[in-house]
């Protein structure tokens, strides 16, 4: 991460007289990063509208969600590498181009494959914007603003997407991520570019193998046998590559850091549970109650906002709590959410499921990210953030596919 504060050794009399560089206000960083969450969750309540417009099954429409989550996950470490090697402004420019181009494609695409390409471009650009915002946050408080924004817009995404679809069209509801571009001029003007860093040659083979592994993993819920086989093969190839290139795209020092690995895996599990229930709960409520789509959306919004608020409470209190106690709370909430969804005989209790899942995922992302990056070697912390986020975003790809299998019959 770029250090915006001057190093103590650099505080000479002449340097001390110079005003420290201004930071980008946290609200602008949140605007830059968080619309991606609304764009990702916007299709939750309008899958049938999207399917009808494109002439496909509702289950097939979930690919517009899955490909977005896949591209967001795979692109995050790539964009982190671009930011380190080419600088903040180059990463922001490319991200803006991808978001704008992807939004234009989605607005006009008459076929599912073309719409999927547009969604992938939107997600790739969004990954760059998120990475840039996180690199500029530099403090827990400012990072908390971004995390809160993710939770809030992620919670509002389904109802916002439904409302925009009713007023304009489902295509407009998938364009909300472009709102982030309004923050671009302010961020580019006020951000202090990181100091140039010496770096090893780009590890293209390692990046390709990691992307292939993420892709194979995402297909497991849909095509278990071939995807598991491909995952095992790619994992073996990646392991061999890491052994030959220990400082490459996937540093061996991170993989040997037990706390980092366990934190990233737990974040993936909590995210998978959350995104599965995010898409499954509205369908289950529709099947088990006579509620309208707007009632379901409003109820889920309230439940998800409650979970986001509780996660902020835990994040604020976690500094005064032991790590085992925080992990116990996260694991308990994470386990109760799917168990309640399966066992509850009373449909409205499914809203509590949404609250528990949102709380576990949001609080887990905030607290486990800190644990994971602090456990990483200092020289690898930027890479650790990218790989941790990849693990969390994989849950965003697994979830909709699993929900489709559960509620829509594949």
C-alpha cells in the first residue's frame, strides 16, 4: 500500500515546513468503490424480467450475476498488480474505460453472451476502482467508511435494481456501477501517487494459472465432476509454478502464512453462504408466502441493513475483544444463517436468515481482512489484500450458482 505520510527520517527542517499531502476525502473513496456492490446485487429481484427480455430461462439469467462475480474476483489481484507497476492514474483510467464500455454494451446487448461480456467489463473496471480506493484508505477509520458503503449499497442493491427496472428498464438497473465515475476527477486530482517501486518482471504464467483456478472453482456448483477435475489439475500446476517462482504472482511466503490462509478461506465460506442466501431468500419467500415483490424487497433490504449495521458494531468493538471471541461470533452467525433457512417452519423468519448472513459476511470481510494482511510479510501486504479479496469475491460467484440449483432447479 502506498504510504501517504512522510517517513520520520524524512522530517528535515525544510521538509517539515512543507504541508503534508492532502488525503482524498473518505466519502469520495466510498463513492469510487461502493457502487460496484449495488451493481452486483441489482439483479436479485429482476432475474425473470432479464430472462424474458433476452428470451432465456430464469436460471440462465443468473449467468449475468455469476460472470460479474467471476470477473470481479479474477480481476482484483490483476488490478492490484497494475496499480503497483503502472501507478494509480493508469489503473484508474483503464478501470473507467472498462466500466463505461461495459455499461454501454449491457445497455444495447440483444443476446445473453454479449450482455455477459458487458457485465464482465463492468466488473473488471469495478475491481480496479475498489483496489484504488482501498490503496488510498490507509487507515482503519477510512477503510470502515468503504466497508460500510459496501454493506449498505449491497443491501439496497436488490430493491434499487427492482425500482429502476420498474421506472426505466432492467438494463438501467445494471448501470448503477457507472455512478462511481463521478468520483474519478476528484480522486485523480487529490490522490498522491505512490512512490516508484522496484519490481520483478510480471509473472504472467502465475496470473494465468490463478485465473484458471478461480474459473474452474466457480464452475463446480454447475458442473461438479469436470470442474473439480480441472481445479485439481490447475492447482497442481500452480503449486509447481509457485515452487519454481516463489516471489511470483502468488508468493510462497503468503501460502506458508497459516493465519492468512485460514482467514482467506473463512472469508470465502462466509461470502458463499451470504450470496447464496441473498438470492435464495427472495425466491423462498415468494414460494412460501403471498408477499409481493416490493414487500419481499423491502423486507430483505431492512434485514440486510440490520446485518450491515451489526457488522459495524462488531468491527468497532473488535479492538477490545480477543480474536477467538470475534471468530466465535462470526462462525456462530455464519452457521446459524443456512441452518435457519433449512429448518425454519415459519417463512418470515427467513428475513432473520438474511440479517445473520449479511452480518457474518460484512463483519468477516472487515475483521478477517485486517487479520490476513497483518499476518502477511510486510513486503507482501498489498498482494495479500488482492488475494484475500479474490477469495471473498469467489464466494460472490459461488453463491448465485448454488442458489440457482437450490431454488430454480438449475
